[in-house]
C-alpha cells in the first residue's frame, strides 16, 4: 500500500451519499452493503468539502471545528472526558480493510493525543492511540506523545515510534486483514506494530479495573464501540488538543501508487516473503583525501584546512565551496572564516582557486562581520546563486544571507530590501524568527529547487537552528530564492531514537531531491556518549502531493562513515554535500580539516536481500498505476546487485486487484536476470520487455535466488518505451 497523495482524494459527499443522512450509532445501515470496494475519502481533489459534511460529532463529546483551505482542524474540549467524531460506512465484508489518515498533532504530555479506530460487524473492533504514559506507575511524562499503543490493550501492546517528530505531518495506516487480525499499523510507510487484541466488552472491563487508583488524566481507557452500525472513529483525550486533518481514506482494496520509481525505502511498498530490507554502507574513495588541509590557504598560519564542502556540477566540471580561515581578528580575539572555491574536472582531483576567499565576511558592524558558515549553491542558467550563514561579531546570532555570481568566483551581496541591520538594508534572506522555534542561529545547510512544488514553495532551505530550544533541522520556503519564510510545520527536533531527547540532531540535513523521493544525510549526536555521527534517511511523496508537505519518519539502521577510516579522519566525519554523478551517489565530507569523498550506487544504500539461511525469497510491489492510458507504451526495469555465482532474479506480473498472474507474464515465462545493473529490463518469452495493453493497476512479484552470490533488489522503475 502506498502513502496516498493529499490532492488525490475525492469529494466525499459525492462518493458517500448515505453519509448525508447522519450517523446514528443505533441504526443499522444496510444501504451500500457490499459496495465497500471503492475508496471512501475526505480530501481535496475536485474541491475540498467540509469535514463536518462527512464526519459527525458525538452529541455529548463534540470536537470544535474550523475549516482551512487545505486541511480541517479539530479541537478537543477542555472540560470533557474526550472528544469524538465518526464516519458511518457501508457494512463491510470479510476484509481486508485499509484505513489511512494524514494529520498533524502536537503535544508534550503523557496523554493520548488521538485514537483512530474501526467498528465493524464483520472485521471486529480495532483502534490504536498515539500518546501514552511512558511506563505503568508513572502518572505523567513528557515523552508520552511518541508512544504508540493498541487502544484495546495499552499496557501490553505498545511501542516507541522511532524517528517521529510531532511537529510534522504524518500519514497513519491501519490494515485489518480479517476478524482474527492481527491489524497492522504503519506511519509514513514504515511498519510500527501489530494489534493482536481487538476491542471487546470484556477487554474494556478488564482495562478499566486495572486503571483503578490512577490519575484520571493519564488513564488508558479502551474506546467505546457503541451501536449496531459500521463506522470509523477519531477521538482525543488530551484537553485542548488540536488535530489538523489533511485527508482520510477507507478502502477494501490496497490503493495504488502513481510513483514511476519504487526504490527500496518504505515497508508499505513491498510484501516480503523470505526477504528483508537492509541498509548498506558508503564506500570511501581510495584516493582520499581529495582535498588535503595542507593545500588549503590559512592566513593565520595554523593550517586549519577546510570544512563544510558544498559541491555542484556545471558544464566545465565540479565546483566546491568550503569554509576556511579568513584572518586572525585581534579585535575579537579569534580567527574568522570565509568561503573558498576549489575546482575539479573529475570530482576527485581538486585545486583551490583562487588562493583567497571568494566570499568574505562583511564590514565591521554588519550582520555577517563575525564569520561565515556553510553555504548552499545552485547554478541556474548562467547565474550562480548562494545561500550562506553569517554571524555577528560575537557569534551569538546567525542568519542566512544571499549572494550571486556570473562566473562562480566573483560574488556580490545584493540588497534584498527585506531585513535591515544597524539601520541599513542587507542581503539577509532569512533572519531570526519570532515564535515557538525561535533560536540564536538560523544557518542554511542545503537549498533545493523543487520544480514539482507550488510556485510559492519552489525553493526549500534546510537550516541548522540552535539556541534556547535546542538543535533543530528547520525548513524555510521561497517562491524566488530571495524571500524565505519558515514552513508552517516541518521543524525537526527529533529523529532516529526510541526515546526522543536522549540525543539531538545537529548541523546537517544534506538533501538530494528526486521526483517522488527525498534522501538526506543527517548529523546526529548519538545517545550514551556515542558522539556525533552521520545517518541516512529518506521519505516519499505521491506525484500529486503538493499540500501539507511532510518529511516522514527519520529512521536509520546504521551509522554512515564511522571515524577512523584513515589517519586524517579520526574525528567524526561530517557529510556536507550529496549529489548524483552518473549511476552513483557521491558525498563529500570533512574531518580534521581535510575533505574526502565516499560513494555508493544510486539507490543502493537500501536493498531487499534474502533472509539468513534462505536460498530463495520473494517481494511483491504494491499496485502500480499505469503512467498513461495503458501499460503497453512502458517498460519495467530493476536496479539489482550481487548477481554472481548462479544468483538470479525472475519476475511475474499480477493483476493489481485480484493478484492473479497475467497471461504471458508469469514466472515460467520470465527471462532470468543474472547480471548486475542499474536499469535492467524485465523480460518474458516470447514478447521481450513489452508490457500488456492493460489499463488497470498491476503488481510486480520478484523472486531472488541466492546461488553463491549476495543478491539485492534496490529499485523498480517504470520507463516510457523507446520504440513501438
């Protein structure tokens, strides 16, 4: 199942005419019985209808409601046990059922922030809650918002949500296979837990007895499932809680995706049998360091070298912009840093040119007089554009500035007429922002131009923010790259840990954007004295997702680039640049003043591999929608590695709904792939790579055989056919 697009939802009033009659829980609704195969949705496609036209509040415990152009806000009552709303649905058949909710909810206390559930005569009653008291016996806790529980058995079935930041949009999916369960929960495409215990009267009574003596505000109570009708419900027991709803979907069919590439990333994209997702390491370049600190100018004479290397490509080769020592300032008693430039024809042999900074600190008294920080650089047409960090003299404040160049060497700082400093106009494009996340530093790390985004969000700036609220990976957006504003949400405080606040994000959010995917290396202070380390993560969006952008769960199975590769990199390597070069991903990193290169095949940091002891295994994709009217004008390709010593991969096509093999495209006719490649075509006898003229969604089932190799699948791609 895919993470569905925010704008792909239908006007629910048109899809569900029975809902207009209201939702009496004591009235059995047989109208529409057996028609549950079609999705039931609330969302934006064709105009967003009011949430209150689709959902009905509990008369005793209503939510407060407010419509916004791109979402609907629910607010829990202050003086009620809970607030609840529900949507009646046609009577469901045996299953399975897919229930999806996209929302944003914030909260710190150890209380239930929201509960999403299903009442069904055929499938039973199931619900999960985000937010709980961290451990039984503790009446209050600041980490409760990141604990996920089975609402029917909250003490025995619970798990921390690794990588969740509750200040961001998240997509929750509940899959109920049948009445016996277990129901399965995903967030942002990542598997979280199974619900084994359904809601029953006996279970409600049992949990209620266990709550005797607990403070009422932190009691874990099993939700009520009253009445005879089938419905889904949403409730919150957190007084004053706000829930912003982007979209909702209920379907008895696994929804299909419109993504034309399916790199291994999301658990929901694949059904696995005898295979598992693995995370692979980067490989250091044998000729490291590519820029030795001895070759970096240092007017202070200390031989400090360079760091924060930003690398871009243009028609001539590769350009690197990095921080190096500018001068020793007697006035403030320390060295200051500026931005230098280096050039390489091939990305591995670098020369610093010129030997002086290409962007210097500002004049005395200016906003960037103290020092310069990291920079993000883009080349657009014949113009180079730079976004860089700058500090005041004492370094207690950092802001983001903008510069331009026609040749990449001589840079100017244009007055943007946006922010004044010391009574003068400046080139500040993003300054210290008032509000919840206000901090002393707002320093750019990466700027992405996203052609698929709405015009007002064409540029995204990822910033390192540091100050009274801790370390934050922040996000700001701009229509033109000159005027940036903080994204309404998306400030990332936590990631990678079972227990947030046990460690912190720091400095880096180095991002590579593809059509439907975001990939990032993130700096992370590991818990328990583990030190600063780099981790890799990714998230996905559907092609039609343009509103309420969210950046997913930040999870990682391994640390990338441990210290100690060579004598010059005993300190923690810090990745600062991430780009695609041919069929590889290249990252540049710094350690102890020198700059190194590490590489990996495109999309090959993740893979699907055979489980230990298995000689063969399978993986089946979620349903794929054809990019055109039929599949006939397209071909399927795979990114595979480790196919040696008799290892091979075979494929068959399945109907996207019924899962039956398509005639002529079954496993018996599959031409086995026995070589590595980034885009190896799937073929069948006798038609070759040609796909059927079917217009509906299809699934791809792939079978790996080990042989003497270590085969992995890294991606599945849909491409337009070159010929007839």
